[in-house]
C-alpha cells in the first residue's frame, strides 16, 4: 500500500534529509540484551521501497503506521510531530476534546474533599464527562505500532510531542533517535482514596510495550519538556499530575533491550510489570535489559520491577538534590540484577534510597560506584533502612551483554553518547 506524503523542504545545513541508511536498516546486534534472545530483533530492516515512509506531521505518522500493515517497514520521523494537531498540522488544545457540558471548575467544586470526602471514588455527571473527554483525547494521541517496524528520527531534532506510542501484542519493533516529549493528560482524574490525602492520576505514557516481544528502544530522549511538574498547579493540596510514565513494559511483554537513552526530569519513569495480581500473564516474562542509559533528575522508577528478570548495567544515574524517591524498585517476584552502574549523588541524599523495597524479592547488586567510589548498594540500604531489609542474589546471571564498561568510565561514555541526536 503506497502512502502519498507532503514534499519535504530542503534540509538545514549539516542535517541529512533522511536517517542514515545504517541507522534505519540496523538490526539489534547479536547478544545485545534480552531482545537478542530466541530469535533476533530486525524491525523494518528488510522493508521494500513501498514500505519506507518519511513523515512530517502526526496525521502522516498515523497514516504510515496504518499502511505498514505488519510488513517490514521503516518510518522516518522528520521534525516535530505534534499529537495535538489536526490533519494538516494545525495545533489543537485541550478545549478541543472537552465533552459537551464538562467544566473543570465544576469538577473541582463537585469533588472538593470538603464536599465529597475521602471515603469513596468520585462519580456522577462531571466525572462521566471527564472520562468522555479523556476518551476523545486518547483517540487522538495514542497510536498503535505494527510488527516488523522501525521508527527512526531524521537528523538531530526529530520529536514526538504529546503522543503515546502503543506497541501492543506484536513482535519485532525498533524505535531509535527520537525525543519523546510531554505526553500530557488534559483530563486527570481525582481519586480521593489514593493514599491518605488523595491524588490526581493521569494517563498516557510516552511509550508502552504491552504484550509485545523483541523490542529494541535505542538512542531516544524522554522528557516532560514544556510542562514540567515543577510548574504544575496544586488542587485539593495535591499536585495536578498530568504525566504518567515515560516507558512501560507490561502485560506479558518480553525480550526487550533499552539502550543509550536519556530519561530525565520526570516522576514515574519506567514501570516493568503493572500489577502483583498478573502472575498468569507476567511470570516468566518481562525480561528486559537496560544498559548505557542516563537517568537524570528523576523521582522514581528507574526502573520499578515486578516478576521480570531485569538486567540493569552500565547506566548513569544523576540524582537530584530534592524530591528524589529511589532508583531501583524491588517488586513482587522481581529478579533484578543491577551491576556496574554509576551514580552521581549530591550531598544530603542517603545512598540507602537508591533501592526501594516494595515486596520481598531478592536482588543482585555488585560493582556499582557512587561519585566514582565502589559502594555496596544492598548493604547500605539494609543498614540505613532496616525496616525494608532486602535479600541478596536474584538467582540468575546475565549473559546477553554486548559489552561491559568499567563503571568509573560510565558517566563520560553515557553522558556523551546517550539520547536522541547522538546516533551514528
């Protein structure tokens, strides 16, 4: 199926018109993390000419994803694709998705804890209209990625703004050289029963791997960008949270490699496994490798793990001075191996916070350095937070590692080479 696209303007000096042939046709190298297990991850490497698309708008991107139809395909992203834009690229706002009769001011009035209380979840007309509005936005900003597809950014400035890519129940996908910015929810839900004082909960992760296998996520940047949490208002005394996660690996997703990405300035960063109750779906799955990624100024979940055999090595964690929760979340039946990572931690932040116990599960930590010096993360955690004592030894030894660097060299290597625009 051919796709007619708008002609492209001449590239800026020093910027290639298309992604390099090597980048757009690349397959995951042998042995490079879990996505190299049980077959290979080739994405659209074998795409024929009629399944290579260059897109410059969100509408063109959606059309290309539809046209791919699981055939080996390459989708080149040029410039900014704004998910909140119409068919010709004109910007839209949250107002464009409000269901008739919805009023945020009325929503606040109806569900003010002084009126509604904290004992039951919100319901009624304004909640129904909020949900209807959210459904309209979701239909606009969420797109499904088909099997056997490579999505690759052109040059240094390819960006997906406000969009949520869903890699759902497919095999063999590669996503490279893109900046994922600000997948924000226009219509967060107030849940007075979430915690002691309620919380605002949002939808839309930048990238969701749901029940999919053989996925390689490489040289991308994930950020809140134009709407940082620090600039968000508070309602009912709680942050009006319009962001969910940057990357979710859930519902039986398996054989994933996440390499040379930047995850920055976010709260709930990477979730691997989203419920303790999904034993039948997730046990034996959720095998993920994270290497040579930069995690900078994040609150939590880098990653938070349930069930999966997760190998996190040679990553650089740049911890923020205030608002830091944890990096590695140890969850139900998780088997996390965290080795040879580098942490840059400011004074006043306890190193015991790097690990967080959510459930009783073993964890392997070895060869990690903090501010250039070796630190036994498990021993420090158990000494500083004895009420959350963790057990050693995740019970397996990773072998799918393309290369392993001295952790003292990791900050320089990762900071210089990770993220969108640094793909060679």
